[in-house]
C-alpha cells in the first residue's frame, strides 16, 4: 500500500475571500480612514493661533472621540479577522496576525516613549493622543492575544 503524501504548503481549509474577511477588511480600512480624515481634514491645527476645525461640524464636535471610533473600528476589524473562517484566522495567518499585532503594539509604545519628551509634536496622531498612545499600543497587543487563542 502507498501512503498519501501530505502537502505541507497547501491551505488546509476554506476559501481566501469570505464575507467575514471582507467585513473585517472594510472595518480596518474604515478605522484607518476615520483617524486620517479627522487628523488631516477636520481637526484644528494646534500650531496656528485661532485655528478653527474644518470639515463636518459633527465630527469636529467629537474631538478626541474620533480616535476612539477610528481605532475601535481598526481593532474590531482585526478581532473579526481572527475567526477561523477568514485566512487570518487559520493556519499561518494566525501566527502572522498574532506576531504582527504584538510587534506593532511594541513599536507603538516604544516610539511613544522615545519621542515623548522632545519630538512628539512632530509625529502625526501621536501628538494628539499624548498618554493615550499607551492604550493604543496595549490594544494592539490585546488583539494579538485574540489571535493567540486561535493558534493550534
């Protein structure tokens, strides 16, 4: 009898594009777009005296809540992508998602600590978040732990 040779490189299950993976991707992109639109298109420039917010008034009224909405969508999209029905939630995708989130969180916190005293004002988004940068870095690591629970 001949034994079947198992192809180690073959994807063990499922299609690459699923409705859940599309929703996850859209949530991640919407979160990034929300933060970037608020930062570059709506918020008042703190370096210009008497600067007024531009763009939608309702978005300007949210002020720092815009970062909670944007990063919340980003992290929720990453958490949704950790489901086994998506490519990031099975096989090698889990390891990539887990390590990626851990490393991005670590780099985010290290960047904040390195530039916190002198040059934080010159880094976009970091300058508005101030101490909240720690929450963002820790949240990236938290999503990494969500991926870690899916590792087989």
